[in-house]
C-alpha cells in the first residue's frame, strides 16, 4: 500500500489506534491476546474488542485469517505510514502547518531526557548536513 492511498482511506479512531499499536508491537494476534493487552491499560470487554476488530476489518485496517477456532488479526497498514498520516493531520489541524510549533510544544510539555534531547540534536544536525 502506498502512502498516497493511505492518506485518503485510513482514518482510525483512537480505540482503533490502540488495537493497531498492540498488533504492531506483538505481531499477528487473536482477539483474546489483543484484549488482554488492552486490559493492561484500561478495562475493555472482549466483545467490544471483537466488534472493533470486525469494523477494522471492514475498513481494511486489519486482515483476518482463521486458525482453528480462532481468528488471527494482522495490521493491514504500516505503522510508519499511519503515524505519518496522523502527524500530518495534527500538524495541519492543530499547529497550522508549523513543525516548529509542534516540536516546541512536544518538548515543552514532556519530561524529555537529556539522552532524547541529544538524539534529537543529532537528527537535526543530520538534516542540516552536519552543519553546526
């Protein structure tokens, strides 16, 4: 799937993103496995997880294969492509297209470690071609 196709068709809800995150981290998983992971953060009913996965299958966010009595769900969208789409939406919708405002807000409102700041600095230096 190409990024330009994702931009038009993929619009996961917050709950769907939580499920995708589980699948991206664990790999293909059963409803029970996904539900168990979701319950680590907040109580989620099995039938709610199942219904969301059925909706996500219809939206082509996940694929489903039968494995004995279980269905195994896999992400049908790449994590990077989905993250890029969500970031673009956030950047344009909340920050008026200003990457500077987004980054300043992100760094200013979180406990960013010195290690993270150093990695960010190296990344920026790389974007600038190593200029100081």
